[in-house]
C-alpha cells in the first residue's frame, strides 16, 4: 500500500515539473484528461477523472460517490452529494464555479468511477485542475491537467526597417506585436527581393519583436518586400507587407565639418567644407542640412538651411547672415527620403564686418537745479529691432554735433550708458555706434527736462511667470501725451548698467517685461509719461515674479527690560534673502506654564513691546517673518523680567501719600475758606433775574439825603442786574434835516460794554452804587440828553437794551414779571409828588409820569426806578 502511494506521488510530481498538457497518469488505475489544454479566455472547460476499481486507494474501502473532489489552482470546486447505482444513473450538483458529475461505469470487464467537472467560464490565463480522493485527510491527488487560456494573435503593426551602412551592414526591422495574447506566440519574418527570385524566412524566439537581416539578405538599391506572421495555439495573423529600397532607409553616420570661413568680398556669407565617415565615403550624392547659432545665443536656428543633392566632398555656401557675427555651424545628411543622420561636430566662423546700421533706443534722466547753468544727464541706450551691429562694437559715442568730431564729443564708452554735462539751453545730442568697419548713422536724442507734469495712476505689477512681469497702469487722456517709458532695475544691485527700459505706445496701458527677470528677486519698476514738452513724474512699485519664504529670519535683540514689559528690536532682512515682499512680523512668546501670546509689529518700526508681564519671570520668544510666498521662524530667545527693587516701592508709596495729602488739604481749604475770590473760582455766583432790585441814583452833592444803605438793600436779594446813569454832552447832538436829533441811537455805535458810555466814555455813575455793588452785573444803561442833575430834566430819559453776555435763568425768561413786589414802586419827582412809570405812547408822558420803552427792556417791566433829585 505504501509503495503504491509513493509511486503515485512521484509520478504526479514529475508530471507537474514536465508541464503535462492534457492529462496526467498517476497510475494505470487513474486517468485525468480534458478536451483541449488551451482555450480562449472566458471559454467553458470540461475535464474527466477516471478511477478503476483496482486502484489501491479504493480497493477494500467503503466507497461513496462524494469521495471524489476537484480543485482549480488549489481552489475547491464545491459540489452537492451525488448518488449513482449500478444501472448508471447519475446525480449532478451545479454551482457558480461549475458543476460535477460522477457516474459508476462498467466497460470491457472493467468497472470504476468517472468524475467529470464543467467550468462555464475559464478566466485564469493558466490553471492546474486536480482530481482528489477523500480516502484520508487531507485528500489525496490522484491526477491533474494543465489548462492555459488566452487570445489569438493580432496582426503585427508599424513594421519598419532601417539600413545600417556601418560595417557589418544590416537591415534592422521591428514591429508592434499588439495585444498580449497570454500564450506562447511564434513570430516569423519573411523577405522577398523583387529583382531577384529570392526569399528568406527568419523565425524568432517567442516574445522577440525585432530582427536584423544580414547583408546577404538584401540589396541596397533593389526593392525588397518584408512582412511578419504571428502564430499561437489559437490562431495566426500576418502584418501588412512593407516595400522599400534599403538605401532609402539608410541612416548615415554623423558627417564632419572640416572648415568654415568667410567668403572674400561677400558680406553675410560663409564657405563650408565637409565630408562623410570613412565607411560611407563611397556615397556620391546626399541631401544636406545646416543649422547655425550666434556666439551669444543658447538656441540653434529653428529652421535649418536645406541643401539639395549635394555631391560628395563639394564645399557649400551659406549666405544671408548677419555681418561681422560669429556663428557656430553643424550639418547632417541623408539619402533621398532616408532618416537624417545625427548632427555633426560644431565649427565656428565670423562673417565680414560692415558699419553698424539702424538706430538705438535711448532713455535720458536729467538732473540739475534751476540756479545752475549746466545740466547733468544720464543717458541709457539699447539696440532697436532694426539695429544691426554688423560686427563687434568697439565704442558708443555721444556728441553735440551730428558728426562725432572730437571737439564735440561728450563721452565715449563700451557700456550701454554714460553721464555727461550740458549747458541748460541744449536741446539735443547725437548717439552713434562704431566697429572696425565704420560708424553708424547718428541717432538724435532730444533733451527733455523732467518737469512736474501729471503722472500715470494705478500702476500694478503682476507675475506672468517665473521670468516675466506684467505691468499695468491707467493711461492719461491728453493729446500732449506721446507715449510711456517703463524702467526697471534689480534692487539688490546698484550697477547702472543693469537699468533696463522699454518705450510703450501712447495707446497702450500694459506691457510684459522679461529681460533679466529672475524669481525670488525684487525689482523696482517705474512708469514715466512722455509729453511733447517734457517727461512727467514717475509712479514706482516693487515687485517679484515669484515669492517664497525668506531665506533667513532676523535675530531678536533686547532693547529694554523692566519689571512688567520688555522691548525687542531686530534688523531688517537683506534684500537678497527676503525672497518676497515682507507682509508681517509676528512675535510669539510664552511663559513657563506654556501660555502663548502673539504680537504683530509695525513693518516700518521693527520693534515691539511685550506688556503685562509677570515680575521676575522667564519667557521664551521667537519672531516669524512672512512674505507673499511663505513664512520662516527665527531662533528662540529666552527673556526674564526684572524684580521691583525696594527703592522703587518706597518711592511709589511716598508719592501716593503725598498726592493724597495734597488732595485732602486743597479740599479742606476750598470748603472752609472765607476768601471770596477763592470761593468764586469753585462756586461762582449764578445771577438770578428774580432777585433783581431797584437802586437809587444820587449825585455827589446830595449824599446827605441818601437813605442809609440798609434801607436801600434787602439782605435776602442777590443782585443780578443794575442800571448805570450816563450824561451825554450837548455838543454831541447833531443836526439832521435842520432839526436837532436827540435820539442817542443816532450818536452811539457801541453798546457792548455795560455800565459805560455807549460811545465809549463813562459818565456820572453813582459812587454809592459802585461801592456797594461792584460784583453785580450791569443789565441796562440809562442815557440822558442832558446832565441828570439839572432841574427839571428837559427831556425824558431813554433806556437802552444791554448786550450782556451773562446767562439768565430759563424760569426768569419765561416769567419776566416774577418779582411782583417791585412793580409800581413810587418815585419822587422834583416837587415831591409821586412819579410813576408807564409805557410811552404817542401822546408823550404826562406830569408825574416817566415814559419807559418796555419793548426794548422786557425785564424792566418788573422794575421801578427811583430818581432822587440832587440836594443843594
């Protein structure tokens, strides 16, 4: 039994190693086979496993139909229990992987078991289907078969052949096999020479898609037909035939440029000598192509110069080149329509020189104060599109005359700029370039002084790409504007030769500048308007074509440390390390507990003060600088605030005590002081019209008849107003229309000072009134036509409204008649009768009455005036 097992396993292992195709015979008692070992991918597959009764695995064992199982690449193909009897009836189980059928058979005195598996779609490109017997655990493999799946071959595509003329000469062909077939595919190359009855077949190993036909298999100048056939187990396909002449598909070795020189007396032409390689020197006629570039250029000419059907070793000529220019030259060759060879080595030559032609573009900056007799000019220039140097420029000459004579020369230089002096009245200079062959025609440059003319507005610079900037501005709508000048220079270098400019048409409002623009570097860009009579003011901006984070961050430095604040400063980042426009400086700091705060500093000051810090505490801080392209953190620094010393504490306590004591003393003095002026500073008296009183007016001669002061005053009253008495001299009266005018309004112009004459001079003011009421506020002035001491008064009195600025209480204004006790106060006239006040009417005052203009004195409606006659 054991020997049978060993024999069966050895046979099965050998079958797998040898790549058994359609069936595996593990023993004479077991056979596994399939209808075909190669199928199309996705096709159905059927396999059978036949086990005879004399198989040692089932001999003497209790056998059941479900003891036979199938595996595909070690994956079990499941089945349901099946039953069969001696009559040959079958039981089948179907599932998504397939179905298995097991039957009991009897043929030619032999009986056994036949198990068949059906897989509806075989999706593995390569699989092993095994038959197992579940006699022991695990199941025993009794047979297996290998099945491969794939696609039939497609016709090879893009068949091409290239002739190699380098010995050994070969014709190399290659093609595209197309879709992967997943099956071994055999490719065969067939050739047939048309002029000779000769054909050749070249078989290639599987997976090889190129072949070199030896020199014996083709003729250089005879057509040959070539095609490829692909064959595998599922079919075959043939490519489209290729018909060619091997010489037309030959790729030459790179030729050699032997010598290049300028043609004598032929401006702009070069003569070129060349040759083929030694192994291809037998070729007599080829097509040649030339490419050139100037010495200061990095790119070759876009369109090479073709030269058709050139004989071998014959020199060629290249013309229409720039005068006096050094050129690098390369060539390549081919035969008719064959592929081009690689470019040859490079050789150089210089064309003949001529005098420069064309004009130079210029830009002039004028400086000089008005009091100076001369101007300082800085002139910049560059070649225009029409300018041709026609050789190596030896000098640029700026002259005051059109002919650059030595007497009128202002400067001679090889640079693209120069500085010189001119008299203030000069209007133009002339610029010319010279080489070894001559001097160009002079370019006239007008001297425009920079004046305070209108500038352009809204200048904006945007990055176009890493090496160009788009400059935009708002045009000036004026007929005197002739154009614009855009000037730019790198900010990190001060070399004037790096200043560049461009002239823009007056109808344009934008331009793209790319000359000498590099990323991460700052540029100053200015836009000048050009007028007919001068250059306007510039508008300047700073710009980057691309920004990124700064290359270095500034170092924080401590400027001042106190007990609760720290002042930090730092230096400005160098221009070459900014890599963009600095947008912010931020200081991050935190204490020992990790409480973090951020302070944003002003860009111009480059300083910041950290406030509200704890005394005698440690802090850590760093600075973060940000640009339009990123941010960078600086190094971390440690800070420590100072403790408050004892002297500072003592000073604070003393200062607080002294201040509090002074406050208390001042408060006590103000509250309990009897000084009237001091009290008036803190508690001024607010006049109350309701407490106004009538005052007596006495002359100096009748003081003895004046009632006592206590009789004239009421202690409970606060004086708001008083009346002042004025005498007007008679000589002040004026005649108007032959009549004397007594109206004081016609004679006086100033009524702003109460208690004084309306005309500006004080008259008889009652001394008693002055002495007793020096702090009262005048309210009205009474004016007499004649001295009030004359008996009797010849005219009635006139009352003038006061222009007092003293505020009146609202309640008094609303109730002007509130002091009722002062109404109808009796006044004694000259004869002792009682005189009363009344409103002036058209009939004039009667005896014993005084007329008052109440409309002019609304507050006097509640007052009465006591006119005391002088006692002689």
